[in-house]
C-alpha cells in the first residue's frame, strides 16, 4: 500500500476546494454594504469631497464665501469676517415655525403666512445663535455645494447632504439643518 498517494490526493482536493472558494469570492459583486467606507450617502464622517473654497468666494473677495446647500435659492449659507474672526450664517427655518407651518397646512389645507423673527442660524466666536438675515444675504446668486461635499474656511467646516441637509462646525460649536429646518 502506498501511504503517500492518499495524502497527495487529499491535498489536491483541499487545494482545489480553496481555489474554488477564492474564485467565488472574487466573482461576488461588491456592494456598499460589504465595504462601508465607499457608501457615499453616509452622514458626517462619511466619504466626502473637500472643495476648493475659492470657487465659493464672492466677487470682490474680502473673505466672504457663499453657497446653496440645496437646489433651492432660499437655502443659502455664507462665511463672513466679523470683528477679529469669522462666522458661518445660513438661511433656515427654526423648528417651532416649521411645526406651526405644518399644523396650519394640515388644518386648513392652505399655506401658512406665519413668520418667525429669525430666519437664519449663525455659528461664530460666541457659539450658535438664531439670527435675522440681512436682505443682501437672501436670494443671493450662489453656487450649490453638492451633497457629500465639504467647504472648509478658517476653521469653519460645512458639509452638504441630500434633501436640504447641512452640518457646520467650529471649535466653538456646531449646528445641523435637516430639510431646511434647524435641528441644532
């Protein structure tokens, strides 16, 4: 009896099975679920593209940057010099005004005309606060910051996502806008 032959036969089968399994692994389709870091729709911390901020600088410069965080011209943000620092200021509804609009629409079937005294949010040296936007900050022609794109200017970082969603942060704080409504 040749003892080496059965061992060689078993080794050959084992190698063939391993090669077959490896080939199946290579042929399997790659999905974003299999490789999470390739999922382009992840929230903050996901795979985003940092843009060249100079493309969002306003005419005349002076350290002003503006962009839209959705397709709507109403959803505008900007980074502006204020005193010795910078702030980011965005147009957005506050949650209570958005809730009132929604309740009014449900009850009457009409659009609400209720107005909040605040129509924006600001983040700067004093932290986050609701603000009334100047007329020159409304309806400004600004390029769109596409979903999963980030602008970073002087320590202010803002990332746009789908459905009028944006996050902005500095060392002083952060805010989040979801569907054009401040979540803070």
